[in-house]
């Protein structure tokens, strides 16, 4: 008997990746296509949605033949958070997609700031809501729908153009606690009929449409599942699924997240909560991270010097390794200066001091989350470029006081595939709801 597989599709800034997994979570195959770079003009950053579809189509052209006839039971898509476009009711873009880092709608952000609750993730010039307000003023067509990156791809897969998930909708102003669009949106000019219907991440939406099935080499029995953001898909990929499970991302910046039984929001530290199943994903992002390390060492130098470090012997250096002035989490101080002196003559000692400083920032982050009501982490899974540094991992275990392990899976596409696999009804061939059912 040939068991069905599930496919996760991840859209990042520079590319699309698709990954197929079997019922045991083993990767069968994956494929990737690059995306054209965002078009930038000052604070504006845009992409063409049709380029997303072309990249997905290329991934499936590579991936589907490698499945050797294995049926695809479900697909889930993740996308970059707060990337938004306005489209007509048939999904035709009325605007370019303004990407997650587009900060060109400052005037709209000021309007939001006067009305939105203090802890709302919809505040700020890069929020999806700021993009919605700014774009709505630029188009002549009054009838439109706001779609995030993952929403638009779901529309191309199903023909349904008015569905989003709770994770993507958060920065558009959706109230994830009460699971509704709040009334205050009306006071800043948001038209309720232009907002998507919001469903939990990982919920079956509809079968793949006839047109998409033919284009991608799929069966119309394939179920499309509501997706999530790329960062949450990365969290899911690690296998963290129990209260107190924590994930630290050691990339350009240091990001900590923990699975909590209650939501926690604190705008002072940039902390907000996503729904994830029956739990809440709570986290914060420091400005410290790999960007500071790369100011002093190359990747090869860090690898070589780390081999000479004794992680059990504290360096005695007290660094706060910011790449520049300003911190947001776990200290909220836009004027906080880096603390990187004194620098010892021994480069290995200097590197160890930097790694210890980052570990202390990580520890303070989890302590702050716990102080605000999150559970104390029981284990820390690590993703990002720093996850492979064993000396750093041991330093972190010593400083944070918790078991630290590198996650076996870190790809967001893998997390999206798990989301599809865990969706009720996506392992069976019963006909999924039609576009008319959703509308």
C-alpha cells in the first residue's frame, strides 16, 4: 500500500521551498526556486505575486515527479509575516505586494497608533494594517480583499480569495484572544467586507482546484490547509509542542520563543502572542546576535577559535554584544550602548566573552518571559547558524541553566508540511469544502 504524503511550502524573502514528508515525518524530497529581489525605493519594498506562483510552480515541477505516484493528501503554505497586497474578488492583484520590511506607510501607522490598543501587533509602519490603510487610499476600486502572502497562494491553489489564518492576520489587527476583527478597526477606515475570513492555522480549507491541479500535477483530492508565518513554521519544524518547550534562533539577531498556556503581550519589549493549537507562542527578539560576532570574526575564524575554548571556564568578561546603539528585548532602551570592552589580546578569550554575553541575553529573555507569565522553559531547542557551535551550546547550558540541543529539523517548509499532516481530514479522500462552501 502506498501511503499519502504531505507537502509544506515556505515563502521567504528570496525564495520558495517545497518539501514532501511521509506519514512518519521523514523527508521524501524537496525543491527550491529563487525569487526576484524585492524592488526597493526608499522605505518601500515590493514583490510581484505572480513571481511567487511561478516559483511555486517550478518547485512542484521538480518535486512531484520524485514522489513516483505517491498521492499528496495535503498542502500548507507559510509566508513572510505582514507582507500584504490588495486584490479583487477573483484574486487579481490591484497593488504590488508590500513586503514585511516595507516601512513606507508612516502616516497610516500614526493613525493606527492613536486608536489601536497599546499592545496591538498591528501598530508600527511595517504592520500589515499600515499597508492596508495606505494601499486602500491608492486604488480606485472600492471592492477589494486584503491578502497576505500565504493567503494569495492559497487562493491560487483553491480559487478561494477571502481566507487567512490567525498567525498572518495578527498584524492586520485581528484579535486572536476573542477570535474576531475588533470594532476599533472601523474607526480608522477599515471596511469589514474587505477583510478575510480568519481560521486557525492548520485547518482544512478546500480541495485543490481543477486548474491548479492540472498546472501542478496534483489530484483534486488534495486538501489545502490554512498556513502560518514563516517564523512560526520554523518553530513547528523543531518538534517543540509541549508547554515549556522553547526555541532559540541564533541568527543575525537572537530570538527566543516559548510555548505558553496563556497569551502574553507587552509592547515595551516587542512581545506578543500567536495562537498555536491549544497553546500560545510567546517570544521576543534582541538586537544582539550573529551580526555582532561577524563584526570581529569570520565564520571560519569562529569555528576554529571555538575549538580552543573551554566552555566550563568563565572568561570573566561582562559584555552586552549589541551591533550598535539600541536594544528592544530583554532590555527596552533605544539608547543602550554596546558593551564590548575591555578586549583581551587572546582572540579565543574575546570570542568566548561575546558568546557568554549572548548567552546572558538569552537567559534574561527567558527570565523576562517567565516574569510576565510564561512558563519556565523545560528544554531549549536551537535553530539558526549558531546551532552547530558545540562550545556555544555548552556555554549556553551553563549560563541559561537548561538542556540545550540543536533541533533536528529547522526548515519552515518542514513545519508547514507537519501543519498539513496534522490537519483533521487531510489523510483521507473525502471531498473537502468547495469555494462556494467557504463563501
